[in-house]
C-alpha cells in the first residue's frame, strides 16, 4: 500500500463526502422550492438571490440552537443515534462508481473508492444498518411517540428490504456479477438495465422510497399521529443530523438507482465524446451525466412527496407484503425463464 | 499485519460478548450483541470470506438483531418491573454454572494447539466459488434446507392466524 494510493483514495473520499453534504444541504432548499412551485408559491427568496443562501442560514440556525437532552433519556445512546444515522447514510457512497477511470497527470484514477466484488450486497448491508440510528434515537429519547415511531421505522424497513432484495435478484440474474463497477460497465451507451427490468426497477424504486422514509411512506415521522416522530425530543444539530441523514440517504439511493438501472455514467454517444475529448475530459462528462441523473431522481422524490398523500400503516404493510413481494418473485421467475430460453436457442 | 488485526478484533469480540452478558439493561445487551456480530463480520473479511461477511452483516446485524431490539423495546424491561429472584433460583444457577465450568475445563484439558489450516483455494469464500459449490455438489442439502425454512415460515403464519379463524 503505497502512500500515493492512500492520498488518492483520501482525496476521493473527501471530495465525495463534501459533495454528499453540499447536495444534502441544497436538497433542503430544492425541496422547498419544488414544493413552492408545485403549490404555486414562491418559496424561500429572502437570503441571497433566489434565496440561494437559505441552507446556510438554516445550518447556522441549527448550530446556534440550544442543545436539549431530556433528563430521563439515555444520554450516550441519545447522542449516538443521530451520529449513527449520519454515518450509515454516508458510507453507502463508498462502492458507487462515480465515473469511468480518469487520466490525471499521466495517472489513471478510478472514480470509485472501493470496487469490492459484493458491492450490491454492501449497499444492502448499509441500508439495513441505517435503521439503527432511528431505533436507538427513538428509544433513548424515552418518549412514547419517539418509541412508536422507531418501531414503525424498524418494521417498515425490514418489510421493504425483502422486496428490494428480491427485485435486485432478477437484475443480478442478467448481470452475472455483484460488483457495481461491472454492472455499470455493462450498460454501455444506451444499453441500460431499465429497458430489460422495468418491473424490477419499479419495485426497487418503491422500496427505496420506503427505506429512506420518504413520502408517501414517511410514517415514522407522521406528525398527525406521532408529533415529530423519532426526533420529537431532538433539538439543535442532533435534529439536523437526522434531517441531513434523510437527505443523504435520498442522494445515495438516487445514485444507486441511476447506477443499477439507468446506466450510471453511460450515455448515448459516449464513444464519440471519448474519441474527441480524450481520456481526461470524457470521463468527467460521464460523471456530470451521472449527477444529472441523480438530480433527476432527487427531483422525482420531491415531486412524489408533494403529489401523493401519506399511506395508512396497514396499507403500507399490505403493499409491501401482498403487493411488492409476490410481484418481485414473479419477476424473478419470468427473468429466469426468459434467460433459460435465450441461452437454449 | 493481518495477525495483529485478528488479535485486536478477537479481543474486541470477547469484550463485547462479555458485555452482552454483564449489561444490566437488556437493550444494551442487544446493542453489544450487534457489536459482537460486527466483529464477526470483520473476522470473515480477514478470512477472505466476503460473501459470508456481507450476509452475516445483512441478516444478523441488519434483520435479526433489529427484530430483537424491536421486541425488547416493546417489552420495555427495566429494574423496577423485573421480579426479584428467589434464593433457590440463585443456588440452582450457581450449581448449573459450576457444572458447565467443570465440563468446559475437562474438555479443554485434552485440547492441543492445532496447526493452522491452509486452504487449497484461498478464494473459496468469494461469491462465485461459493455459489458453484452450493448449487453443484451441495444442491440437495441446499434445497432441502430451503424447504425447511419454508415450512417454518408457513408454520409461523399459521400460528399467528389461528385466532382469526376461531373468532
């Protein structure tokens, strides 16, 4: 392990971490702007031109607010909860290939922190770990509403993880690999997986809405029933961590959807661009395309939030167990049969 | 390097396992158990069994322990609600524990340090090789165990549905 490798990875991690935070910050602004647009309002427009400094103002407000730890709470776990939530949200970015290898100063640098050969499963592991932040925080608050919300979050996550895992199996049958780098590499040009797995993508997308606790599945923070949900007792930056974790989760799951199903950094005409711009700029354009797709998905998350009302809890469970899981299993069987027929003839 | 990491992680495993037993609060016990499972995941990675590591991570840490935590949070056990144990139970516990210690010492006395096992194929734990093994020579046991799991699942659903049928 030479030092150049370590420095290269360190810079990459720092850049990705910074980008995640900035995107999460501006997602809060975008959410309010999108909501305003959909409801025919103006949205935040006071801080800076078009209200562009609003996230900074909100951040400063979060830092300056009084730190309140309830006396009857479990102090250590109360603080560990939001930290864990943010940590789990951030480490998912490690296996996502942000672009094809780029040539900088005569050195080819892969734009992926780590290409482990179980990359897809790693993402699942991180997703399943994410619920601990909510559970621990909700329990340590020693508030019945927080606890109810934590329990909702846990059962929702476990239920939808199953459908998510099953929907991805159909994709893996086609790609024959668990490495995200290879999965993205196979979708060269416009050969995207979504054309072959539309149903799988639909199931995966619905499940990622549930996994990130986004509307219409944001039952853990259903304010009409649970006050504020699992972060009722939180104030100041600890609340900020929970909100930030939700936006980073949204960013990461958008990136995963774009990489698994929508071709990642591939786009039609990329060979032409690669031939004309050389190995330094062409991959960076691919990365820009990838981020464009991610932004589209984030916009979609927000669009759905302001369009579809929140589900009732039994509707959520019915959809997960009786709707999505049988559909995902049917999808696996159909995919398997079709692959067997194609290989035979 | 790898040996040092092993000893470090193994120490952590033992410490966390002990904390699982000694923690007063059942929720803390479960959280320590999660940490113990995490150290097991690191052990699997050190053994180059990536698939096993990730599955241990997803299934044990991510699903089973969430359910444990779930149930314990609903039960809300704490010192005030816990019934005080009678001295008889304590005596029985001491005797049973003593028997276990004697058995363990007896079985460990004859044990000797074995030479480290060298795998013929160090990449056996990778997904591809594991899949080929499972779906090749071990296909029948694999399918049978899946049937067993299915039977258990149907049984669990049946048990939870019984009230509805009677009512």
